[in-house]
C-alpha cells in the first residue's frame, strides 16, 4: 500500500510525467521569445506550439489564447468593464456572478463593488437560471462570470443554458473552467463562452501559469492588466514564462488525449470511495450529490465533524485532503459555497474535500476508507452519535 495518498487534486495536481521532460528541455532554452536571432526564434517556436496545444484543449484558435501567470490573473484580466465587441463599444455596466465562484472571481476584477451582483444557486449548488434570466433582462451590457465546475463540490454548472440567456440579453459570458479542464469536455463554442480561464497546475502543468482564451478576435479587452513590452499581443506584458508555458502546452495535449479514459478511471474510484464512506457512516452527507459533478470530487461532512481536526487526522494517517477550498484553508472560514447552498453551519464546519486524479488507485481509496473508519468511530464515541 502507498505510504501516502494524495487526494487534493483540486488544490493542485502533480506534474505529469510527460510534462517533466518538456519542462526541462524548455528550461535549457537560452533565448527570449521576443528576440529575432535563432535563440529567440527557438523560444518563440515552443511558446507558439504550446499556444496551439492549449487552444486545442478547448477547441479555440491559437491566436485567441493569452498566457498569464495563473488562473487568478486570467480571471482578473477577464473581469473588466472595458470589453469591446463590434456591436458594443461602451463599457460593461454590471458584473453578475454566481454565489459559488472562486475567490479570484468573487473579488470582482476591475469592477467597482457597487456594480457587482451575486446570483443564487439551488440546494445542490447549481446556478438558478430563472434568477439569471430575471437579472440579466433588466441589465444592459452585463458581463456574467460563471464557473464550469465548482472547486469545492465539483458540481457542474449549466453554462451553455446560461450562455443562451446572457447572449439573448446582449451580455457577455466569462467561464472559469479551471477545475473542469481535462476532466469534462470544455469546448469554448459548445459552452457559448466569450472568454474562458484555464490554469496549468490543475491539469498536470507547472504552478504559476494560466491562460485567458477568447471565443474570437471580436472580443477585445481594452485595458490590459500589465502594460509594457507588448508581449501576448499587448494583453500581458512581461517576458513569457517559456518553460511554464511549454509545460502547460504539454499537459494540455496529454489531458486532451487521455480525458475520457482518465475521467472513467476517476469516476470508478470516486464511486468506490463514496459507497464506502456512506457504508461506514450512513449519516455522512455528500454535497451536490443530486447534481452532475466532476468525476473526481467528493465534498462531504458528518454530524459532529470539524474539518480542521479531520484534515489533520487524515494527514496523520497518510492522506492529503482539504477542508473546502485550498485558498481558504489555514483560515477557519465557513465555505461560501455551502452557505449559498443553504447547508447548516454545523454541517458546513465539518466539510472535507476529497479530490482524486489520474494516478489515484484503489489502494489509495482503501487507505482513505481505513482512516475514515477510525475517524468516524472516534466521532461517534466522542459525540455519542451513530456516525
Ligand atoms: N478558479 C478556480 C475554480 C480554482 O479552483 C482556482 C484555483 O484553485 C483558480 C481559479 C485559480 O487558479 P490559480 O491557482 O492558477 O491562480
């Protein structure tokens, strides 16, 4: 049995084996992609190849991919009133968000606080489309930002339906596909996204690289976040992170090739894990279980459980899990996602996220269930609860 089982893939995935070699090769390149000499052209060539690979993952054109330093930066770049289209050159008036967005979207980008409105989700954590219709109908020039899959629950959002509603009202749709990419289909046209965010480290690339991808060159962001040398066609100045971008491209290529097989593998293990979890403690609750979810994610809680204690207990048993979103762990903060789903505060405080990946194994799941058995029996002794 493995010494440790890593079940925190939604926080970050390990570098894919195939990516390591590409990363090492790219690190050895001396040139700056902006230089005209042979060394510069060699660096430019690998960056452009990666752009093609990342574009292919979401069925976009390479010229519509802009590399950034992270998914967070891509979200920040996207969320601006200054998005022009041939039909509308005036600034976007409002930013509409679902109540379960990642903190990097909840922060609202370059919109003033007063221009931001949150939309409710149902008890399974899916956007309320009727609320979206009602709000968007009375908002001219809205920018709507909706994640494709939630990082805590894994619940998949009705993005294509939302796109139809948003476009009918003359709005634009930004989709944060950071958790969805490589796990479910992510076709920018099929989703109806005008802008889409990806992050390399969730799909087996290196940490610290992301991309903002637009549907076509009809979408123009008029205020770049970082201005200077004109890299990324003026959208993101600064010498490119060549090795990180190359690794992102390599990871995107593998993710695209292996997606269906890896999703089936993760789903089989996740089902094993959830069946075992609830067999050990029938009162355990799996959040978002009534909705379509990513194949790798389980967010659960049980009466009497405290997430911080449970995460430490699992860690001592050799298992890496997290309490809700990684960005908010360290600070004991109730999950805004579960609050929006109407989950009671005591159950929310116990929420632990288990997220699997392409190299998770049945032995990892067994190890997790062994640890859960111990934890659940300690809980029931402590609280006199039939866990
Ligand atoms: N969006 C979602 C849904 C995420 O889960 C994350 C990271 O956890 C991000 C955006 C931010 O990506 P990055 O870590 O590349 O800044």
